[in-house]
C-alpha cells in the first residue's frame, strides 16, 4: 500500500518502531487500507489482504497479547493460524486417524472469512481480553473496519468479514466414486509438476558463470523448504525431482570444466565431490544419484 518494503522499513527501524509504539500507546493508531490481492482457486478467486509492514508489526503486537489467553482454549485438533502448528501437523494427525477409522467428514463454511459478523469476532476477543487491555479490542475493531484497496485502485468499505492475511492450501480428499483404501500424505502430482517447472526455470546447466558455492547458496534454501514440507512423511516421492536436480548439476559441471566433458571423468568427479562434501547441496542428504540421461 505505502510502497515501503522490509528493506526500506529497516533502514530507519528505530524511528519507524517508535512511531508505531507511540501511536498505539496513545490510542491514535489507525490502520491504513489493506491491499487486496486476488489468488486464483478452483471456481474463482480468493481475496487476500496484504497489510503494510508497519501495520503487520502492529497486528503482531496485539496477536501476541491475545495468544496468551486464547491459545489454551483452542481445540487440540485446531491447526490453522496457530503458533507452533502447521499444515504438516494437521496432515500427520489425519494420517494417524486414518489408521483407526475408515470414514472422513469434510465440512466447509462457505465464504466464512468474507461474511463472519464483526460483533461475534469482537465478542470473542472481549471474552479473552483482560479489562485493563481495552486497547486490544479497540484496534481489532479498527482492523476489521479497514477498507480494502482493490487491484484497480478503488477502495471498498466493509461491514462484515475479514480478508485472509495468508494463503492456505486445502488438503481435503473428496469423494470420487471409488473406494477409499488408504491415506498417502505425499506430494501431489500438481505440486510436483509446479516445482519441477520451477527447477527447469533455474536453467542451472547454463549458469556456468557461477561457482558451485554460488549455486548452493541460491538453491539450498528453496530445496530445504521443499524437503521439509513435501517430504515430511514420504520423502521417496521427491526422489525423482531431486535426481533431476542432480542431472542439471552434472550438466553444469560438464559445461563449466572442459576436462570433465567425458562421462566417465564427470561421474568420477561427481563421486569424489559427494564423498568429500556429502551435504554440500541440501538434497544430497536424501539422494546423490544422477539419472543416466544427463
């Protein structure tokens, strides 16, 4: 909204934080409009609200106060938007339950975030806020009423609902007419296809201007994220993708070093690199195999 990135905000961090604290402490903080971003989904789009950096900090302050009283009353099977919990934890619990029962109930409150009444939200917040912390209720009310800045630049005033601040992918399995025999929490074909396209877009084998350390610095954080998220239960489903990355790295090595153009020399150099630094690339912890086609 205000075109202020994290980097720009941090350049004057002390003054920016003081400004937020001063306004919140005096009751004069008013949230700026929330930028609406349309995220495609089946059957339409989901509107996500993207607050400014400063507003996100202010929201975090209030959220931490609320969490201290609200967290203990949440149901053990509640995972959304809770600290220390993730979709991976929810999948793990579903996996355990599927060992004990052969049925699933899928419930969804249609357009919940778009239509939830504000009075119910404020009532719930008040019930879990100390009387001495009335400022929490004040700012929650203001955030609910903050207008949406639409992609075309117009502003939309609201009287109910709250824009989702983060995207969450659904993990529900829908009935397709077949008999449900097991639950396999592995990476989906759609997700595998998407990240495979991203790997191809890196064009690793053409980036011969980079060193192996440069390549590792670029791809390791991304690959670690994929391994942690998609490989939490069945990491073997990721092996074909990781081996494809190895194939690109092998092609990079053969292009960069003339003496390794031959297959035997290249394979020998690869084996030595893996033996010398087995965790140099993040995915080598799971697979160092190079497919024959490289």
